C-alpha cells in the first residue's frame, strides 16, 4: 500500500455572498477530504477572520494523507466550505468541491501551485472565488491494514491447540465416513466389582423411632382465639336528645295564675257588696274615703279591717 501527503494552504476568498444585513461578516473555512476508508474523513478548520466582509484572507496551512491508489482511481474529493459565524447560529456562505485526481494531474512535483475555483452558494448559484496553493509529496510504502470483510466471522484458535488436519485426512482416507474406525479395547473400561450404588441399609439402621409421648404438648384449655365478647366493646350509637316540651309548663303556670286571679277577684266582689249597710256609718254614708281606695289590697296592714271602721 502506498500513500502520499497533500500540503495545502488556503489563501483567500473574494466577492462572497454577504449573509449579514447590518454588520460585516466573520468568516472561517472548513476543509475536508472524503473517500478514504483507511484514513477516514479528515477535516481541518481555519482560524476566524473577523470583520472581513466578503473578502476574507486566511493564509492557513494544512496537510492531508492520501491513499495513492484511491487518488489514481479518482475516488477522493476535497471540499472547502466557507461559513459566517453569528451569535444566533452560523450560516453557510458557499463551498468549493475539487476532485483530488484533478489536482494531482495538474500539480507541480517540486513547488507549490497556486489555483482558484469558483464558490457556489447553498442554492448552487455561483458567487465569489476561492484561492489556495497545494503540493503533493512523494509516495511512501506502508503495510496494508488487515480489514475483515463486513459480516464475515473471524476464526481463531488458542495457542497450543492440536491440529486436526492430518487426523481428518487420515480418517477420510481410511474409511468412507468422516470418522475413523474404533480401535480394539477403545472405550470406557468396565466398572470394578462392588462399584455402583450401595446396597440397602440393614434393618434398624437410620433415625431411631420417636419415643412415646415425644411430640408437641397438647393444647391447654382456653388457649387459642378468645371467646366471643372479648375485645373492644361494640360502639353504641348516640340517640338524639329529645327536646323538652315547654308547652306543658306554660299551660300549668297559666292555669295556676288564673285560679289565683279568680279567687282574688271573688274576695273583692264580696267586700264591695256590704257597703255601709246597717247604719254603721251614721246614715249619712261613709264619711271617709273607701278603705279599698286608700289602702290597696296588696299593701293593706294586717290589723286594718277592710269592712268596718278603723
């Protein structure tokens, strides 16, 4: 397997598409090499060129390793992507894609060659120009990598494992089948006398029989679940308190007041019927005021006669 080196220096770009509306663009480039399965995808990013606008200048050197056979087969491609750095997310300006074989066919074997390519926007419209210089190195022989085919199992044997090639060849030549005939006396040896499972134990050999009375003690009376009624008492529901009927008490008090009032009115009527009859007042009627008017019934002294004179 032979490889080469590609020395490349990204020089500058001009007349690019301005993707910023207010300020000048800050531009950087990403250079990648595709198509090499052994070395993988190689990618390099240049330094940022601030406030360059549409004409950035890089002067950034880089180096790639190429498989010479893939270069001759035109299976490698070089891509240069120009990007504008922005705070809200970077945006692609344009890119250049060049086959490596095209560069190799027009290369100078001794000196760096300067070349320019047209930049194409993401819409594939041409806008701008990119310039760089490059040079290929000499071929270098390297050992080819041992790459197993995808999906193919890899068989490996440990060190010191016996080889079965001669045995298989001998078995095939000695008989039609793949297995050799068994040798005389080959197999498992007969068991020696007395070998095998032991005989049944003699009578009485083993665990002794349980003694009389040897067991769990009988359950004592009362041992177990508690009798009914044992535990928390049942919850009794409270009966709603009956309201006292105050109608009976009011009725009794009214009746008692009526009786007392009737008796008092009867006494007053009987006292008024006597007047001053019998000439007790000297025929001229009662000279003084009525004792009932001067002394109310409730406040009259006990020694005053309400029906006669003082």
